[in-house]
């Protein structure tokens, strides 16, 4: 009987440990307003056919994820080309390799931020806008 109780206690402890690991939780997304660690998963996907969505509206303080689902490395930067000075927070993305996800800085200023692939600055498929409200 003592052995069964000890075995039961071990199984219970293992179950509690596994449930506290958060295996079923959603990974943290970009920050919500004020950078307080939001739960929205705001992502721009880059593929061989371009960026999706082309236009995205987010609240102040948000950080946006860029995911490269293309077969080649891209360099996502703020407009205008070649200065990249409109929204410096987007320049955090820079070079992004296939399969990689990177995050902008906090987009705190209300404005429209254009971005593009620095390697293809005139290709409309790789241009987009993030509207900060």
C-alpha cells in the first residue's frame, strides 16, 4: 500500500509539473499599447509573391512580427528608399532569412509607416504600410 501511495504521489507531481510548463499556451505576441506585453498576434508574412497583408492598422505601442516564408533572405526596411528614415522601428527587421521571424520596435507615433524590401525597392509586391492609430 505504501508503494502505491508513493507511486501515486510521483504521478501527481509529474502531472503538476507538466501542466505548469505552459505547453498549451499561446506564445507572446507583439506588445499592446504602451508595450505592456499584449496577446494579439500581428504578423506580416513575406513569401515569393510578396507581403501579406499589404496594409495593417495597429494601436500605438504595438510591435509587428515579420515572418519570412520565402526561399530567400529579404531585407525589410522603412520607407523612403534608400534613407529608411520614416519609421526607424521597422528597421529592426533588416535581414530576415527563410523561416525566421523578427519583430519591429514599438510603433508609438500615430502615423502611416511604409516599408519595402531593400533589395527590391521598386517591386510593389514587397511594399506595404503599417498604420498606427
